[in-house]
C-alpha cells in the first residue's frame, strides 16, 4: 500500500473511465458508499472491501433524498479534506464525490419503490421516505461504478437488509457484504452524528447499548421476549432517552422472529437532539 492519495472522480464518465481501466487489467472492484464525515467504522468497511476486491472506490455523497425536510441535511458534517486524508494510505484507489446535480439532474423522475424489509415498522415509521432515497442513490452508485462487491455496515441493519433485497430483486450483479459495527471503547456505536452529542449526553449514550445487551442476554437465557423488551424500553426512558423502538426481529427479513432462525434486537432512541441507532445479534 502506498501513501498516494486516492484518485478523485466527480462525474459519472470520470468514474466509469477509472473502472474501465481497472477492468482492462482484470481487477475486481469494490465499492464502499458513505456520506463522508468518516470515522473508524467507515475505515473498517474499506478494510473489509479490500479482502474481496483489488480496487476500492469510496463514494462520499450526502444524499438529500434520504433526509426529511425536518432532518439535518444542511448541517450534516461535511469534512472532505479530512476524509481524503483518512482514506490515504489504507488502500483506497478512488474517491467518488459527485455533486447533487450529477446525481439528480433537474428532470430526474425515477425512484426505487420498496416493500419487505423497508416496511418492517422500524426506521421506516419515523422516516417514511428515507429508504426510497437510500435505495435510489445506492442503485445509481451500483450502476455507475459496476462493482463486484459493495460493503455496508450492520450499524444500519435495516438499510443493509433493504440493499440486499433490492440487489436480489433487481438482479444487480453485485455481492452485498455486511460489516460488523465498530464501537467506541464504552460500547457506543460509532456514527458521524455522535458529534452532535453534548458532553453530558455523550457520557449517557452508551447506556442504550448496555440495556440492549442485558435484554439480549435475558432473552438468550430463556426470558419471555415481550416482558424483557418492555422492561428494557422503560430502562431506556429512565436513562434519559426518548425511546423510539426496541424490537426483536428475524435477522434476515426483519419480520417477526421465527423459531430456529437468527434474531436481531434493533433500537432507535433520541438523546438531546441526536437520534441514536443500534442493533445486536441475539444468540
Ligand atoms: P454513512 O456515512 O453514515 O451513510 O455510513 C456509510 C456506511 O458506513 C454505511 O454502510 C454504514 O452502515 C456504515 N457505518 C456507519 N457507522 C458504522 C459503524 N460504527 N461501524 C460499521 N459501519 C458503520
């Protein structure tokens, strides 16, 4: 690996020319989609992508269509130079950073329509248009870069299920790989939005993960899930969060848990003005 900074592509033709040159050499291509404000979680996705591909593209695009008008699109952290520095020397071959105009020409009129995991009754309740925005931009990133593999974090577990389903349903020739959640030392899942937390709330934030772990252990030990979840929801509220959901689901399709299949505990809760997401395996 060299210290050479990644190539930067800002348009679809530039990106395609790079990918074509790699393909001519017989290289496998990996894509890591991000919205920038990179942290160790994102870097882990690049490292995982490198195990599956010879050339790695990291896309950085704050996608307006996945934010509701009330959400933080305009104040979402944008740290391009720092991101580029973090991607240098770790085997990133290209950064794809298109403008909104490149991704959404004024006459754009097509979106991806979703059911299944996208309507599981988790994130989609609080954010009804979010996954259509995510799926549309990811479909475009896939067709623009034509990767062999793409890596997504389990941190956004419902998103990962939505992307897997979309790739299968639309026969997109890309292998979707899920990557484990990278956490701070105190258990808080890393997120670009953690910078919004006040010092006081940052200290409280890992409690969400601790409560989830306790609930998961209880369920694995044979407690009735509903009463354990009810107790954990109360504990989340008592710890100062505004709980959104805490649900036990089938890990593959996010439907109701079924005997003999992997289960996942998923939560969202707001602390101050920051909405935190987390999920863990229950096994
Ligand atoms: P974002 O920039 O927040 O859109 O995230 C880009 C990708 O990084 C998504 O696939 C996320 O699931 C993943 N990601 C975000 N946070 C983490 C984390 N703490 N650990 C692993 N992957 C993450």
